[in-house]
C-alpha cells in the first residue's frame, strides 16, 4: 500500500505535514508505506531534527508549490511540477493508492477530476465532513463545498455516496440518510428540496428517513445528512466556530472538544476513481496524522470499488 501525502500544502507546511507523517508511522503496518511528495531539501532536515530515520518513508521530489490563493485550474496546468500535480499524476498511474493534501482545496478537486476522473455514472463528486453526535459517535454530511448549486438527481447521488462511506468506512449498518430542509414535513422547502424529496422517498439505493432541520445535525435522527455544497459549507463553518468559541470563553466540554477538526483528518472526495482527501488549510500534525490513517481506511475497505459497483 502506498499512501501519498503532499508535504508542501497547508498554512504550516512543510513542518506540520512532516510531523504528522512521523506521528502516523508507528500506527501503520509494515506493508503500509508513506510516500512524501515535496521539496526533499526541506523534508529531510525536519526528519533529522526529530531523530527520525528517513528510510522509513519514500520520497518524490518536487520544486513547485500551488499557493492557497491561486486559481485552481490555472495552477494545476501551469505548475506541472507542483506537489499537488505530481501527486495526482502518481495516483493516476497507479503508483499511489491514495493522495491527501492540506493545500489549495480547489486545486485538489480539479486535480482529482482531471487525473483519476469521476466514476462513470456519477454526475458530480462531493465533499463530506464528520458530525459529532451528542450520544457519541459521528455522522456524515454531504456536500460541504464542492458544488454550490445542485440539481435533485445530484443530491440523490450524494445520498448514495454518503451511505456507502458511512457503511463501509465508518461501520454504520444500514445508515439513515436524511435531506436537510427548513422543516420535517414532506412538502416543506425550496424548489430544490421539494424536487429532491420524492426521488429520495422512492429510492431503494439507501435508507431514507425524510427531512431533517438544522437542529438535527448532532442528534441521532440521521447518520448521513444530504444538502447542496453552499448550505453544507455554511453549516460546516458555523459548527467549526463552536469549538473556537468554547476555547475563547474558557469552557471545557467533552462534546465541543469533538468539534476539533484535528480529530477527523480531512474531507474525503467521494465519487472519483481513487481515494482523495482534502485537509483543512490550518492542519496541525495531529490532523495530518489522522488524514493519513483516514487514507489507509479508505484503501483497506475498498470504498472506491464499492462505489464503482453501485453506479454500474
């Protein structure tokens, strides 16, 4: 197994990524290999400073970096030797089994679609995020930013993708899938949700439990919550602020501690032909470590193959 990690992506690169790789190493089995992609002249000294044997990792040297503010498509095309571009080329060629980065999220989405492509039958890939539940455990929300505008059949597919991830990677049997709305009643919502609801109600592709509201994000009404990327991203950023606010107010609470993005790694891109994970731009070593373990889990569960089979 070859797990690819972009060392140059993120606000605290390369140090946070290298430290995250070091932290993940003892948690990987001997046949699970980390491939660090980036400027080896910056990577190797950081390993030495931390007394880590560089022979534990594999390396692919790159000399370009896609900045966080660069235009995604232009950057992918104009910087073929960037860590993100090289990572996706290796993924496309089968030299990596997964690729993860805390770098430019737009470039990661574009790179995924350009290189390994969208799985045939899927209209648009989506981004997912984890939702801590009051009763313990976590749920999943899709989409959280890849598709600001969606059509009903796209949301239906997001339900399938989220359900497959929840079942295979998160270990939830027959996950409950719900549609985010402004009311629980069947006839509530805007034009998109009104058109999507009957499609989900009639589907045999997942266990649909109806509409949920914003107050249901953290209870047990649903394991997977489906929405367009605009709505999902707004809710994600609001939820992330809870953790920051508790810290600023000096509050210590186990539930809000679980809102810390570090615990979950990154956001899987669901619907492309290989495991791809996009990390938070401010990813710490702990977040990077969990992103690596998340990559490993996506590979070992054969998630991509199961999605491909579902859309044949």
